[in-house]
């Protein structure tokens, strides 16, 4: 399980996230960095018979049950962080590298976000926090 591995930051976002979790960076400063960062969004890949080729024009992101009448969108700080976790979700081997802000503009109401699920270095954002980050409820 990745959570037991040592988390060696591989990019600037991961360095900022680790610093925030260790108290070396203020949470607000990390969130500002996250808004402008690129993240990995796993999406369901239709089986076209050609590896890495998607037949659908609609990306289906990985949503999990948040346990409190809401769903949670899964994102990672890099594609490498997603590999072990996505092994439990057939069809989600691929994904998109995109700006976190782009995701916020498209996420629906009542959706939370989990950054790096399965890792000790990550965070969960409830729907209210996601809405505030998207600019819908300051």
C-alpha cells in the first residue's frame, strides 16, 4: 500500500503539500499554490482495442462515495501517485493532466475532492470547501 511508503516529493506541488502537512507552509498558501497547479485526473478509458486510445468524446472521472450523501472526485499530484490506487478501479488506467482550477470550474455542486487518496500525504476537501475554492460561496 502506498501509504506505508516514504513520500518522496517528485514535483513542486508535492513539495508544497508535504510542507503544508508538516506545518512548514500555511494552509492558505498551499491552497493558493494548488489553484494554479497541474494535477492528474483519472478518467475511464473506453476499450478501443488500442492501448491509450479513447473512443468516447466524454471523459468519465473517477467518483467515489463520500459517505455523507455526496460524491468525491479523485485527483492526484502526479500520474505516478495514482498507479496503485487505480489498480482497484478497472478502466481508470488513463487520465488527464490538467489545471486544478479547470477542474473546479467543471465540478458539480455537492462534489468533494480527494487529493492523493491512499497516500498519507494528501487531503480531502468537502463539497463546501470545493464550492468556496471555485468562487461560489466566499
